């Protein structure tokens, strides 16, 4: 009997071979339904596979929301086109979610293949309490992967905000699910793998927008959650500032670093020497 799960494979930005690997890994899960979304020219990656397809000009968020709205199952997993599911990953996630009626989602560990062929696994352990707070603080907890199995009633009818980069789409969505207060079931094993993900300026800019929306949204944060959100905002501001610094846009980099300091005055505590080493190494490359 198929697992009562709809898998949506988002192929936006994925090359032919990696797109096919993602879809093949989804088709091997025995899910109730597999739907691929992406661009029209990615159709060859689906040849010979039993998969629904919605390829066109929609943005990633629009395509994801349409696929979720039309899903046959009440539990959905959205897989990035550069990721691939481990064997029986959906069975294990569905079992974890099904064993806890109060859980809104289930997740597992993500194996990240580094450029030196080393495999790093995130996170070290799952979390059970105050998931929203953990998500704000721990960048590796769930947002490292799109392989989150979630109940459709644990998110708004339009679950994905209008971002274009996959990291921002993932983070905004998982924070939305986490904010409901429902528990996240955890599978203590690798359920999905991917290559290391380099975050460019566009991705960092959208991640900043995600955190700003949380900080200044309609639902106020308590003091502890605000501090965590500000710390995370500072992290992305610094990351974007480093990218601008490497591009020799020193004025903008300086303004981003200043904004990070204003957002979370304690962010650079304990990071001063690490930051100065970054500046020295960058200047050495420029020279």
C-alpha cells in the first residue's frame, strides 16, 4: 500500500543529471504521489518516470503552492532538485509523523557532501521543545534540507512565501510550521543527501528578508525569541557583508557590518579574531 504522502520535487535551478537523480529518489519511495515542478526545458529529466509534472513559467513559490494545493495526500514533502532521498526515507518519516498525532511535521538528518568528498551530517540530534526558538537559533536543525514531511493542516493554505531562492523558501516555510507550536517528530538517521550549498548574495538577501519578516511581523516575539531572531539576522548580514567585501564593495560591506552590530550588539563577541582573520585574508588576495 502506498505511503499517504505527496512528494513535490522542485527542479528550479537543477541541472539535468541532478534533477533526474532527485526525481528517481522520490519515485523509489513508494509514495502515494510524486509531482515534479520546474521549468519547461527540464522535461527530459522526467522521461520514463511515473511522475506528475507541472513545468512552466511559475515562480518557485507559486509552483510549490499550486502543487501543495493539488496534492492527493494530507502529508507533503518538498524535495529540492539538488537533493536525493535515502532509501525508505519517506517510510521512516511517515511512521514518525503517524506515531504522534500532535506532531505537525517530521524531519531527519541531512548528509552534506563537501567538496573534499567528506560527508557531514546535520543536525547532531533532534529537538522536541520550543521548535520555533530552536529553528531561529540553529541553522542546521531543519532549514539545511527541504526533506521536511509536514501535515497540510500545520501550515497556511498558501504555505510558501514569495521568495525565489531555495534556502529562503525552506527557512520561511519551516518557521511558519514551527510557529504553530506543534511538535516535530525526529528520525535519528540520514533521510536526505545533497552537495554543499554555496549561498550567494541573492540567497543571503532573501534570508535577511525572511528574518526581518519574523522580527517585525504581525505576531510579536517575546524577549528571548527576539534576541535569537536578531542574532540570526546579524549572521546573515555579516555573511552578505563578507561577500560584498570580497567583491571590493567596501562601503556597502561596512554598512552591512554596522547593521549587524546594531541588530545584535553581542554578535561579534568571541568572533573578533575570526573576523579580523577574514579581513586580512581577503586583503591579501586583493593585493
